[in-house]
C-alpha cells in the first residue's frame, strides 16, 4: 500500500480551475505505469462527484467515469498527465479541499486529499 502523502504528489498543484460545466484539475502519474479501472468518489469543496459526473482525459483517450472498468481501463504511463473534469457547480474563489479516490489494476483502491486554490 502506498501512503496517502505520496499519493498526494500525483496532484498537480495550481491546476484547479472552473470550467464551463463545473471544475477540473490535473494529475500526473509519478509512481508506476498502471491501468486505471475506476474513479470516484471525488470531492471538491463541499460537493461529491461519482460516475458520469467525472470525465478523465489521458493522452488522446477521454472516458466517462461511469465507463471505467477492468474491461474498459485507461492505461496510464509514468509521467503521463491526466485531466479530471467534474460536471457540477463552479467553485467559489479561494482554497478548496479535493479528495480523490481511484482504482487501479495493480494497487486496487487508492485515496488522497489535497488543498488547492481555484486558478
């Protein structure tokens, strides 16, 4: 099991921003190549997001969170950037707490928390 303080380094500090449909942030795989088979719940501020409210973009592949599975994984290489977009409310300016839970084929469920300021 990887400690949450190391997993938190996956988060790209300063990447949190509002979008037309909610908000988004970036992750960068600094640990090991893996297959992402699940995402969520994700909490941003006071709001929880799961399934179809989450979209993951890696390289040229875009997958809705509800579609991720062992049969439909996203390969994530070391050093690969991931964009995570959530559909919902735009964020108020200031510091927001972000909690990310995901499932990989190698490690199983991982979870970490970070704080970031809306760009």
